[in-house]
C-alpha cells in the first residue's frame, strides 16, 4: 500500500470515530432528554379548630328576698355565662315552659311593681352561645304588706312612669317630701298623700329595702 492509500484510510478511520462519538451523545447538541424532577402534591393545611364553649353550669346559691312591692333575687355567677334567665310565677311549680321570662346580665335582679303581701316564685338559668343550662331550684319570697304601688300609681305614675321602670327610683322619704314642697306641680299632693303613703312609696322605689 502506497503512502497515499495509507493517508486515505487514516482520515477515513478518524471520520468514523467522530461519527460514532456524535451518535453516543458526545457532542454539545447530543439531544439527550433530562428526566423531569417529580414534585410532591401540595398537602392542604387543615383548618384551625376553635375551642368549643360548653353550656354553662346551673346557677348555685339562688335566693329571694321580699320587699315593698318588689322581690330581689340573687344567685352566684357562672363561668362562661353571658346572660341569665329568670322565670317567675305567682304560683308554685315554675319551669322554663311555665313561667314568665326575664333576661338579665348580672347575678341579681330586683323584680318591682308587685302586689303587697303576695308570694312570688323563681328559677334561674345561665346561658351562652352554646345553649341554656338546667334551672336552679325554685325559690320563693313574699312581698311586705306595706303597699306603695297603689299610691304611686295614683299620684306619681303620670309624671314618672310605671313603678317597675320609674324615673325617680331609689328616692328616700326626705327626697320625696322636699320635691313635694319645692316642685310646684307636686305641691298640691301634700294635701292628698299621708306620711304613711309617702313612706310606702319610698320603700317601693328603694333598690335595697
């Protein structure tokens, strides 16, 4: 083989080697596909659970005290209670279904404008957004025989509203007598009201009698 043939075969072998390398991905444009990296699916965040509020306990320590044309009802505060319900009647056996309801915010209530020498019966429940508690046991109180409601309705209600919502609540005998002397529209009442009636009206108006 002459030198020209040797040179020819040398170049041919180099060309075959280059083609072989190109087919195996040795070049920059090899076309090899990079596998995609799998991503984990998003895990949903569970909702934050709010602590549940239980129905309040039954109020304890309930008591009732009679006064002049009123009864004051007391009970112990209950944890988690937002309001209290008083159910009352003039006959025994008060229940949630059988009883007039009064909703209050505090742990006492003055039930005013009642008849003299009359019994009144009460139960109390505690309530919040979850519901109403069982009722505390029935208590009773009798109003005093002194009647301030009748003279109040006769002489005072026209200007000061009903006894239960009077605009002059908590007035003493001295304050009433002063008003009778100094307020001209009321001065004529000095001839109509007796001292015992004024005392009874004051007792009916007083918060703590």
